[in-house]
């Protein structure tokens, strides 16, 4: 152990060959290379009690996306004379066992800012260093190193996008390494190596899910999708968010590269560079925060805020999160989660989440606002949990950051600006095609009633084969009175937060929570 010139490269995210500094370093002078991915059964195991197919932590769509990404990585490694070694078990224990069994002098893996990986990596790193194994753990999941930004900002993360952008500057370029081959895999000792499992191998039935996400995992898909997007230079140069149609589902209004960035099938530095190449050839282009490069900077912003904020994923003990007395109402939460709110725009989005694991940014806005400060006044952490499990792009920093944003708990405070569950979607899709697709029970409802089917006369409901209260639910709340009540409660909570802020210092406030 620690004496040979073998290297172990441990894939977790960063499931790619291009712009992968850990892989590049691991393979540079190695006689043998061990490319490893550890499947944690807890992450994958079917949960019979979950409300939709998947494990307790991940919906089946995301599990499938990950497995597809691993198959693709394995193929790409095989083309270079290597292969992916799949192991199973507790990731720290498994990697430590491999380090004991294999003759390696280098352990290389992408640095990860998520609390789960921070804890995991300390264990593995400590073992490796004590065993005389060199550890190389570069930052390559994000454009910037969040630690550097926090340092530049005097030890605290910048909490506004503008201040973040000012501090960040230009990101480093991606690596340009092109491999003709990789060092062969060494002797495997007593480690059990598996092929990438299928979802059936993991215990999921064939007919587990009625429709799978149309987005397939893997670096090859990611690069293909990126090329497709970059072909339309005008579209890239003029990209502006939040403009764009959240109800467009046949051809989504944004790139749908988020799941590939989440798993690192696509390097954010490479993505950023490709956008900059287009900007150079089209000087009249949009700018951050609304531009496409600006979207990648939003990602960086949330990563930095998350890394520098203790308890970022909860309200209590989180110094940047407003303390709001959210309601504990499981019935309302279930109606929202299971697309039974009686508001077709909201329910269609929640069905898209369950079937595809992806929805447009403004669709996410609509349902997150509805659940929290807009209508139901349910805790943002509950909605966060549902997104965290079901999104294929589920990302700890971005998801928590956006839920705090949408619930007006942090970053954004205009709680009077509420998305209407009946008129917002109509602006983009007056005919309700999006609703008809994801909620076929309403497919024959005339367009005059598609956003508010409870207002349709009984004769129309009968003709449309959809009786409200029988075939499709009556709304769980009246939007007018519910949103008014939400505004009142938010006003009270804000006043109280201000009062507390005035009475005690921010540190004392932390202790009070
Ligand atoms: P594009 O518009 O094409 O943008 C390109 C990339 O920029 C995205 O892939 C993403 O990496 C990044 N980006 C875009 N918008 C944001 C944003 N607001 N914040 C941070 N990064 C952004 N995004 C996730 O990747 N994972 C999540 O778990 C997630 N949870 C969300 C929860 C809520 C309540 C809301 C409102 C938004 C959430 N988002 C999340 C942010 C955003 O909706 C998605 O990143 C975006 O819709 C993905 O589609 P796209 O790749 O086509 O985006």
C-alpha cells in the first residue's frame, strides 16, 4: 500500500472524461489506474413506503439517470483501454478497503462542498494520508472554488448576486486533455467488482413507472445536448431568464443541462467556455443575471452561499433564513405532492416533476410559491424534500437556496408578489396544452375553463368527461382568501424578525433559534 505507481480515481459526481482534473492527475504517471464508483445500496434500494417509485432518497428517474451515466462512463473508459469498477457498500468503507487491497500511491477525487461528502471525504482522506497515499482532490464541480470567494469576502459568503459576480471575476479555463489511452486496471485482489446494475437488478419492477424521463444520463448525451444548444448562436446570445415559456414541454425553453451538471456529466467550465466563444462572435449578447452565462453564475452563487452558511438546509439555526411560523399540514402537503390541489397549472407541474424529474424554472417558482407563502403556508423544507427526491437535477446547494428564495425566507423578500395559480400559466399557454398533456383527465375541458375547471357549468363538465369533485379535485383552498392570509402572516413574521434583529445582535439571534 502506498508504494506502487498505481492510482485510484474515485468518481462520485464528475461522471465524465472531459475536463476532469482528478482523472488527469491520476492517470498522468500511473502504471495502473483504478477507476471506481461505489454504489451505496441505501441510495438505490426500492422503498415500498415511498409515494412514488424509487428509494427513500431518490426517485426512480434520478436513479435511472445515474445508472445511464455510469454505463456511458464505463463505455468511454473501455474505449481508452480501461473500465469502470463498480463496488457496493458504504462508500468510505469500500474505498478504504480498496486502498488496503490495491497497490496505489495516489487517491484522486473531485472536491465536494456538500456536507455529506465533506464528512465522507475526511474519513477516507485521513486513512489515505496515514497510509502514505497522496491525496489529490481538486475543485472541478463548480467554476470557482467557493473557499476562495468566501476568503475574498472577508470570511463570509456574499449574499447578493451582484456582489458575488464582482468578487468572482473570470473562471479558469477547462482542461483540454485528450486521451488516446489510459493505464490498464491493476490486480483486483479480494474486492468484489460488479457491472453497472440495471434498475431491474436493483429490485424495481418493469412496470414500476408509467413514463420515464425523456432525458437520458451520461457524458455523451450531455455533450450532444450542449452541441445542439450551442448550434443556435442567436438563441444563446439572446437568452434571457426569466423570459421564456415555462409551459413549453416538447421543446423546453431552456437548455435542460441541469441534470448533466448535477452529476458532472458536463463540466460547468466547459459549458461556460462554449457560451463565451459564442459571445465573442456575437458582441450584442445578453448579460448576467439574465444571460445563459448568468445562469451558471447563479449556480456558483448558491454553491458559495451554501458552503459558507452553517445549517443552510434548514430554517432553525440558519442565520440567513427568516424565522416563519409555517403550518404543519400533512393533508395540504400531500395534495400538493400528489398533484391533487385542484389547480390544474400546479398539478400539471407536479405531474411533470414525478414523470420527468425536470420542470422549467418558472414552473418550479409557481409550485414552490403556492406551497409556501403563496397559498398553503406549508414549510419550505417539506417542499424541498419532495424536490430533492424527485428532481433528476436535485442539487443540495441550489435546491435549498431556491426554496429559501421562493418562500421569501432568504435572498428575496417581496412576499407581496405572489404567483397566481390560475392566471400565470395562462399568459404563456392560453389553450392549456401543457395541462392537457400532463393531466389527461382535463384534456377535453374547453380552454375557457382549463385553468379553473370548477367554474365550468355541470353540462360542460359532463361533456368534457370530467366532473369536478369526482374525476378531478375541487381546489384545496380559495386562492384569493388563502393568498391574502399568507400575506398577512408573512407581514407579521417579517415584523417579528425585524424586531428580533433590532433587539439582539445577529450572533445572539443565532443562539435564540
Ligand atoms: P438553464 O436556464 O438552461 O440554465 C443553465 C444552468 O444554469 C442550469 O442547468 C443550472 O445549472 C444553472 N441555473 C439556472 N437557473 C439557476 C438558478 N435559479 N439557481 C442556480 N442555478 C441555476 N436547479 C438545479 O440544478 N437543481 C435543483 O435541485 C434545483 N432546485 C430548484 C428548486 C426551486 C424551488 C427552484 C425555483 C429552482 C430550482 N433550481 C434547481 C434552479 C433552476 O430551476 C434549474 O437549474 C433550471 O430550471 C434547470 O434547467 P436548465 O438546465 O434548462 O436551465
